[in-house]
């Protein structure tokens, strides 16, 4: 079971920072439910892009904590 990785991205986003969650192994409904929960908890926007979940802003700490509470093996990754 591969860990879920939480990255920070600033590229190609007109200077905006985005937290990207990669490696969530769940069906589309599961990802949408997770996205909704994170958006509510963090009070920020987000979307599903391909297999990744994107949340606006740098919320890596909270995302990792939340994912671990939900039973995912989540880790911060990248810069």
C-alpha cells in the first residue's frame, strides 16, 4: 500500500500556491467526498485533476493530519 503524498506546487498557476494530493487509491466518489471534507475543514477551494486532488493554498500540515486520521498513510513530499 503506497503512501499518499502531499506536495506544494506553484508552477503554472499565476503565482498561486496549491497543495496537491497524489496517490489516493479510491473510486471517484471517494475522492469527491474527501475533497469536500478537506475544502470544508480548510475553508478553501479545490478540485480533482486527473488522479490528483488539488486544494488552494499551502495546507500540507492539516491535509496530512486529516488523511492520517482517516486511515491513509500520508506524508509531506517535495519542497
